[in-house]
């Protein structure tokens, strides 16, 4: 009989967690460790100096640092968006209403 290699799965040790069920297990040990720290760890070791948001996983903290405090797009009406949004008729109308109220 030939044996089919079984894919190894990693389950969360927390019994009440969705990822404790093998059907929802994660595929690698690093992934389950990060999941456990994010969801069940409690301690947020890395804290942003700008906004005081804390992270249990260093890679999440580093990703946050790239965008924290940056604003992507300032509209003519003075409104600031987190990213550039192409001007749609609705957006232009909202900005126009905002401009007319301010003056």
C-alpha cells in the first residue's frame, strides 16, 4: 500500500479559538505562533511612539510604522483622506458642499 504524505497542520492551543479546530488550522508553525500572540497573548511589546497603538507581533508593528502619521491626499475643501481617491461625481459634490458651508 502506498502512503500519501499528510500535510502537517498547526492548531491553536486555545480550546475556545476557531483555529483550535483542525479544519481551520494554520499551515506553518510561525503562522500559529503569530496568531497566538496577536489574539491570545495579551502583551503588546511594540508600541508606536506617534499614536500609542501596541502590537504583539513585530512585523505588524513595522508595517504600521510605514503608514502611521502619513496622510495620502488633501482635497481642495481641506478634507484629508488616508489614500488618494479618484474624484467621482459624488465626492466632488460632497467637497463642493463642504466648501460652500465653510464660506
